[in-house]
C-alpha cells in the first residue's frame, strides 16, 4: 500500500511540473506578443509625429523665444586687482549749474515800488501847479498804484497874490496794469487802467471867490495811461466812463428879488470809446462845455448819442430857485469885506444881513430927525 502511495505521489508531481512548465511557456509567448505590439505602435506614432508640423511646445531649439534653456554656470572668483580694473569710473563733464545771483523777490518789489512812485511824480510834475497827497502805495504783484487825497494847487509867481487855494482835488487815484513800477527793468505798458474817485474842479471868479464847481463821482479810463499822464491830460484813450457828473452855475442875478435861475450841466453815466482828449477839457468843464473831446461812440444815461453837440445838449438843463434874500445879502456883504471868510456859515451870513439892516434903520432914523 505504501508503495502505491509513493508511486501516485511521484506521478502527481511529474504532472504538476509539466503543467507549470507549459504555463511559463505560454506566458513567455504573451509577453513577446505584447512587446511586438508596443514596438509597432511606437513606430506608427513616430511616423505620424514626423509627418505632422512641429509645435512650439516640442521645439527645444535655442531660437524658440518661449523656452530659453538656462545653464547654471559656476562663477569663477575674480581677483581683487581685476575687480578694481573693471570698475567703471564716472564720466567727467564740463557742465556747470548756473546759480542765480540777481536781486531777491523782496528787493525786486522794493525797487518796483520806488520806481512807481518816482514815475507817478514825474508824470504829474509841472511848472504851472504843485500837487500833494496824503499817502501813496504800490502793489507790485497786482501792478496797482494807489494815491489818497491828492490836491493840485497853483504855483505862486513872484509878486502875484493869488487867493485860489486849489485847482483840482480827488479822494483817490488808482492806476493799474500799466507796469508803472517797471518791474525788473520791463518797459511801461501801453494798455492800462486809471480810476479817479470823487473828483472836484472848483470854479473861481476874478476875486478868488469860489462861485461853482464840477463834481464827478468816478472817472475811469483805459488805454496808454503813461503817455496820457506825461502829456498832462492829453492823448488818445480806448474807453472813458464818467459817473455822476454835475455842475451848476447861476446865470442870472435875482429875479423879483428872491428867484434865481441856474444852468445845470450833468449826467448820471457817460460811456465813450476811441476817445481823444485835449488839455483844454478842464477849462471847458468849468464853462459847462465839452469842447476838446472827440469820440467814435458815446452813450449817455442809456441812450446812444452820435455827435458832440448832441452829447452836450443831453447834459444841459436849467432850474430856478427861490432864495432867502437875507442870505443873499449876507453873502454879498461877506464877499465885499477886505478879508472875507473862505467858507462862511449861515449864522455869519444872517449876522451880516442883520447888521446891514440895523445900519439902514439907523441911517433912516437920523435922516428923519433932521
């Protein structure tokens, strides 16, 4: 029995080994087939790749701008002497920065103010009159010269005893944009602006008694003001504006002992363009006239006036007043005195009239006694 079991086991082992060997033989054939298949597929893929255009992603050439091969190069140590030789020295230049050596801003302003005042005084100086003012200032940043309370008075000649106290006066004169300060040596401008506020031109009789005046609330002119002032109020202007001009003159003595007539020369607003003014305009205004004045365009109180005569007629009117005969008598008596008051008040005039009436009564009483 034991021999039978041994024989059976041996036969089984031989069969098992044969099966295993066949299995390995079959596995080797499969691997060979798979390898051949992969090689075939690889050849087909390589052929297709060769036939298709190369993509930039597959281009490893150094000319491909999208892929730059970088190589890590080892840095070699540079000797210290070589480093000094390789240092780039700065280029030498002959350029020199310019340095301002002129006057400072404050010095320029002070010089402009001094020049502005000097020019203004030179423009108005004359042998016929002297002028004074309370204050004068100049703003160089705004190019504005301001003169306060300016008064023109006549020059007293040798042996002449004049009683005229002043020829003209104004509360303020402002000169703008004419570069009257000649800042930093620049020339005077030919297109500026001058404003005169509360201008008064008195009218005196032969005895030096003030019998009237011309009042102008504001006088504004534009143009070449330096040339106009140098010529003492004569020249051409671009524009001329007059606000609230008024002059009144008695043209008759008393009528019926207590009524007096007067001539009024006035305008609320006068605007003119392309104006030419002559020196005699001041004397003409005293006579209630505007001779010595020419223009291309004029408008008075909102109405356009084409001619000089039309402008004069529009400014002329007449009035009549009832007067206090005592005050008229007192004023005449005061003017007849050797040293009359320049500006007598009402009480003095009444006193003059009362004294005169008292003297007349006294003389009449003495005459009756005789």
